[in-house]
């Protein structure tokens, strides 16, 4: 029997409505969102950052975080930045910092999700032992030197070496 679709958290549904209302689009499919949700929900998270992942991607992340986990988002698109501010306005742990440069002032983070074009210095944002998920093309992101993907059975393992 195939796995069922991930349940959408209410914040994700609100983000999708907000994205439609403000015509900012959604760059986060349900499967990707569920993956981000899983990573954000891992034990031991204390600080999480997202750069240019859009309002729906942020919703998947924030909806999984424990109430004590600090979250900082950066978005270069002004419309999406405004949508993010509206989305997380009631969450005391969530901040919309502006652009990627603002993330550097807030670092370090133990999870960084990068949806930029490779202009976010992810290595400078990570705490020791931190995790980075980058959707930027490898050829435009000089910080991601080598990526090895191993698909065996039902497990997917991605190893990324950061300079």
C-alpha cells in the first residue's frame, strides 16, 4: 500500500491561502514541505533559519518547531517578506529578519534551509554539527563542494561536505 499524503498543518493551509491572496506563489510542494517538517521536528533543535524558501516552506518549518525553538527567516522578495511577517506575527519565537545578511547577525543555527540562488553563506550560518538543506543549484553555490546521494531500499541518505 502506498504511503498516504502528509497531513497539512493548519499553518501551511493559512500560508497557501496567504500566498494566493498576495500573489506571491508557492515554491514548496507537499513532499518537500513534509521533509522540511520532519527535519525541523528533530530533537535538539534550538535555532532554525530559512533563506528564500517562501511563505509555504516557512509554514512547514515553523509548524514543526517546539515552542522554545527560535526561528529566523530571510526573504529577498519584498512581497514574500511581507507575507512571512503576517504569517508568523503571533509567534514570539519567529522573526522575519529581512535579507540573508541579517541571518549572519543572528547565527549560528543548527538547521539552515537555503532556497536562494547560492548567495547565502550557509557555512557561516551553521552551528557545529548543524544541518543544511540547500535547494540552490550546486554550480552556483561554491560552499557546497560535494554531494553524495545513496538510495538503498526505502532509505535516502544525502551527505554534503561543506568547505
